[in-house]
């Protein structure tokens, strides 16, 4: 009871802070029923007057930063779910900066020594002050000396002290808010707020184990080993634990520093194309992509290579989802709108009860306008956003992995256009998409699929003798059952007889009979 009261007080404090910073004034009052409309007007009486001059992004950022790391992370997570909070709110939340006050270097050293079981001097020849601090961890520069005596600069990521406990506490407030929404606001139940909080909880749990980020970096490094112009930092596994991640220090400029990158003489057009094509290769070819590719997580090295960091959030696509993405992009490029519509139906994303021809017409309404404009004016990310909006009209079920993909593409396209404002998205994407389709859906892809099918048949043929022996035992068991019967004690017969006298008698007989047969079959197997 006491814990519930504490969670309620925390929930009320959250509402108070958001009201003071003017977050609730972002809600469109005319669209609400009379009750909530009146409540919002009363809440707005306590907002600070200075917030009325601030834009939406600033209000949200100030409120969430005041509430602490958990709320910053919640805001960033909701930015990936425009299907839940709406496109405009998601856009504002995507601007939320994950920059918090750093904790002391001495505390970081204590945590590293405790995690590694060794002194900081044994681990590093030098360990510096923090250079970046976020909601879950912060980064320190450090130096190591290898076996040959060569010195290397490293980046050491350390979890915040007590971050797991803080998140666990705040998640209770998130769950309380979700339960209140589901209980008292029926229209929002379809958005499954409890499931959203469950997903956030799981995401944060994974992000707070830095070994998993190290594994993501390692997997991406293997996938992109032969890719020109793209790489990720190398992980130092000997100095990595659940709470500490040590990796190669990246010497380069963040892609947010566009002017300096241009002054350094880098090819801005090629760099913009590399951002788009790298992301599409990862998503289509590998089915594994960096889901937080904003400018702060991308560097350009001195040799012009694109280097991605911070793999706390990643996305995956299976073969069917990769096929879906490639075919809809290629369908828009070639203006084959019927094929785009058919792909949605084949994937099962749109119910069979809908009319594919009508759906194709809706797709055409999205695709045709892009062919009447200059390529630099066409946004692939905006097209995908419109596509998902239209599919809602046709009862398309929410696909979280595709929502994350679409959100990431919005960010990636924005980064690419900041480097090359005249970027032709379709011309840039077309080689990657066409190559994937030719390899996977063309003749070579069909041959590969046939090979996989043959391989499966060979494995099945190898297991046929085992299946035959099992079938033989079952047949023998049935013969035994038919000749000898199943031994049933007299007490069981009396119980079965009595059970017929009530309404559940027949059901009981069937349950007992199935149980007896299962026991017999268990003996045969």
C-alpha cells in the first residue's frame, strides 16, 4: 500500500513538472471531449508564463531533463513510436538531447575497478575526465599500451551509478500512468500503453548491459568488413564488462559539424550518399541496422570514412521484412503501384478482406506526386510516413520493426541532406535496392532458394529412418492396446460412474481417457 502511494506521488510530481513547463499546452484542446478539455484548461493555470514563448521542443526538453534520465530515455523511445504519440509529438521528442551532468571521474574509476577486479593503473596508462554524459552512461578518454609498447587512445563508456535502481523506480510510475490510461481512456487502449512501457523496460534493460552493445559493434564490424567507406570502432573485449565498454577512440569530426567537414576538403556529395547507402545495405543485406543514426553518432575520419558509434539501439529485419522493404521502394521507383499493394497483402500486413485494387489506388496517390518534382525535393522518408498513414485506413496492423525502420530512415535522410542539400534520394538508393532485388528475387535468388529447399529435403530424408521406427512403435502400441486393453482399477470405474451424474461427467470422462492414452503413448516414445 505504501509503495502504491509513493508511486502515485511520483506520478503527480511528474504531471506537475510537465504542467509547469507547458507540455500540456501542446495538446489540441478543441479535439478533446468536454471533461479532458476542462481538466487541461485547469492544469494550464499553473504553467510558467515564460514557457509560452518557448517552442514545443524546448518545453519537452526542459521538462524531461528536469524529471531525470529515465524520462529523457522515455522521450527518446517514444520518438521512435509515432504510431503511439503521433507524428508531430514524435518529431519534437526526436530533438530531445541526451546530455546530462557528468558524474565525478573518481566515481567512474571506482566503478571500473569494481567491475574489472583490477586497479585503474593496471588497466590504463592514463584515464581522463568525462567528455560526454548521457542518461545511462558517460564516456572517458583513456590510453593503453599493447605488447609491442605502442600506445593507443581508447574511449571508455561507464554506466551511471545507481542507474538501474533509478530506472526501476521510475518505471513503476510509467506503469501506473499506463494503467490509468487503459482504465479511464478507452480510445487510447488500442495503442496498448502497457505494452509500450514493457517494450521500453526491455530496451533499457538491454541497453544497460554494455556487453550487448559490444556484441552489436562486433556483429556490425563483421557485416561491413568489405564495405568501402564505412566502419565501426574496434572493441577491447579484455576491458569490457556489463558496466564498462572500452573501444577504439575515433579521431574525426561529428557530422553535425558540417562547415568544418567542408573546410577539411571532404567530398560532401559522396559523404551524403555513403550515409544513405550504408544504412540501406545494413537493413536490406544484413537485416541488422543502427537505429539511432543521428549526427552525433556519426563521424567522418581523416581518410573520409564514415564511422558509426553508440550501438545501444539497433533494429533487425527478417528475410520477409527485407523483401517487403526492397519491393515497396523499387515499386515506387518504377511506378509499379499494383506490385507495392500486392506486397502488403502477401506479407499479411493488410487484411485479405481489403480490396487490393483500391489499395493500389491509394498507393498511386502517394507515389505519383514524387515524379513531378525535382529529385532533391523528394523525401523518401516522408513517402514512407505517408504510406504507413494510408495503410491505417486499410486496417494494417502495427509493425514495430517497420516503424523503427521508418523512423531511422527519417533521421538518416536528414543527416544526408545536411551534407548534400541537393541529394537525389532515389538515384542514391536505387543501386543498393536493385542489387538486393536481383540477388535475392532474380534468377540467382531463385536458385539459392531452391538450394535451401533441396538441403532441407536432404536433411528430412536423413531423418526418415528415425520417423519410420517411431511409427512402427506407435502401430505396435495400438495393436497391444486393442488386444490387451488398458488396465483400470475398480476405484477409477466407480469414480467414472459417479461423474456421469453431474453436468461435467462427460468432460471428465474425456479428460481421463486422453490422460490414459497419453500415459500409454509416453511409454512407447
